[in-house]
C-alpha cells in the first residue's frame, strides 16, 4: 500500500472554500515566538502546500503588516492553489503592549485596502474580524464586511473570539464561513456556546493556538525560565511563575498517549482537537503555527491519528486543571463576555 501523502479536504463552512483539514498559522514567521530563519519559513510554506495544506492564516496586526508582506511572494506564486485568510480589527501603537479594537465601517474599509496592498492581491478569500468591539453593532461591522463581498474585495467572512449568541447575530447579517478562536487541550471555553452555535449554523471552526502556543508540544519544563526575554509568551499567564512548572506537569498523560502511538505530544494535541470537534458534528480546520518543514510534516501527519475513547477520557480533565488564564487581559476574549 502506498502511503497517503496529502491530508484530507473539507468544506470550510456551508458554501465555503474546500480546504485541507489542517491549515498553517503564519503569525510566528514575523513576530511573537522568537527569531525566524526566513529560508526555513519559506520552505515550510511550500512543504505545507505539498502536504495538502491550503488554508494560510495571517492578520494585518502580525508584525504590524510585515507578516502579510512576508507572505506576498508565496501568495503570488500559488494564488489559485491556496485559500488566503487575513484579519482586521486590532490596532497597535508604538507601545508594544497596546491593543485597541476597531470595528466601525470606516476602519473596515481602510483596513481591507491595506491588507490587499500588502498581500499583493485583488481579493481576500477569507476576511475575519479579529476581535469584537461590543459597542459597534454587527449590523455595522459585518454589514461593512458584507459590502466588501459585494464589491469583490473579499470572498468569505469570518469572525474570531465571538460567543455563540454573537455568532448567531452576525450570521443573520451575512453568512459566516468560519469562526477562528482558541481551542486546545488547555483552552476549552469555546465549548460553552461557540462550538454548538457553529455546528448548528454550518460555520466551520478554525482552532487557533491548537498547540497551546507550543506548550502542548512538551517543549518546556519551566517555560518561565526557558523562554528568551523578548518572547511574547513571557507575558502569558500560563507560561509564567509557578504556573509554568505546574502546567508542564499536566502533560504526563499526553506524553503517555504519544508514547503508546509512537507519535509526539504535539500530534496528540492536534488529533485531540480534530476528534473533539467531530463529537460536536463540526467541520474543524486547526491552524498550528510552525516555521520548520519537519514540524509541518509532523503536524499534518497528526490528521491521521485516531485516539481511543479511553485516551480521550484521560485527556478530558486537563483544561480544568490548567493554571493561569489564556490571556493576561481576558477582556480580549469571547470568554469574558459569557462567564
Ligand atoms: N485569531 C486570533 O486571535 C489568533 C491568536 C493567536 C494565533 N492565531 C493564529 O493561529 C496560528 C497558530 O497559533 P500559534 O502559533 O499562536 O500557536 P500554536 O500553533 O499552538 O503553537 C505554535 C508554537 O508551537 C511550535 N510548534 C509547532 N509545531 C510544533 C511541533 N510539531 N513540535 C514542536 N513545536 C512545534 C512553534 O514553533 P516553530 O514555529 O519554531 O515550529 C510555535 O512556537 C497563528 O500562527 C495565527 O495565525 C490567531
């Protein structure tokens, strides 16, 4: 039997594009997780496409535009083979910690022009609202996004970090193809309302940080001590102080299951999110981020791993035991608007 070399495909939301069932998060190629070897990152993009990955994820905010510019040559070389996703709504300033959220119509219209220019395209396949400003009604924000669809600047719409009720409200303004929110063995607040609403509406779920920003790969024994000073994760509660060591200890069952399958903890984490979604009857396309071709191969191979019911039961309590929130300021998440 010949080994299957490309991953399976699925429709990204009712009427949405057909994509490989795992995408590639490109954020770390420009910022947040330490130095990038540009040649290796470009090789990773090509390796992803060769493995059947077609959904490539960026945002205007990553590297303050640099990530979109970094992707432009790859996009130009493969425009018709890929589904290009980017996002708007987060404003930054010279203060590296500052994050503002803008959803107003004027901002949406200005943001899309910047992304189209930096990416070197005349249409974005999937345009997400990265964060919701509850002061701006969906009629205005998603209404402005719908105008972009009508004008041919955007093909499909997505949202990030919205609750189930918010997803329903937005979907009534214009069909939403995908909801991108954090979902992993360590972060399961989306299962409260967003996952159910997405399943019911036929919206695909795109879990971001499915490897817990690298924590679930088992890379850290004491992340607080091991991460370099400039790494963004040093500001994340789960990676800091006593939480770092306590959370590393939680990975024992992940390592055990990985050993039983002859795979890595990262692969178990990715298989988990894929299987957890199928419990909800949901199309799921996780977007693990990597800048290394070897890890890309490892991550895509995880789409073929099947965990047993006993293994899923062993992993079930992990999220409730994690020390520290998933963001230092949880008002930046949908969780804050429903707990
Ligand atoms: N919508 C949102 O608000 C939001 C927020 C965060 C992220 N995102 C998107 O989601 C994507 C993925 O999330 P993420 O990058 O934050 O976290 P992630 O995918 O959970 O983890 C990425 C980290 O894991 C490492 N890694 C990847 N595969 C590995 C493997 N097989 N073995 C060991 N280490 C591995 C990566 O290092 P290397 O790169 O060195 O391999 C990187 O440090 C981002 O790229 C971005 O596009 C969206």
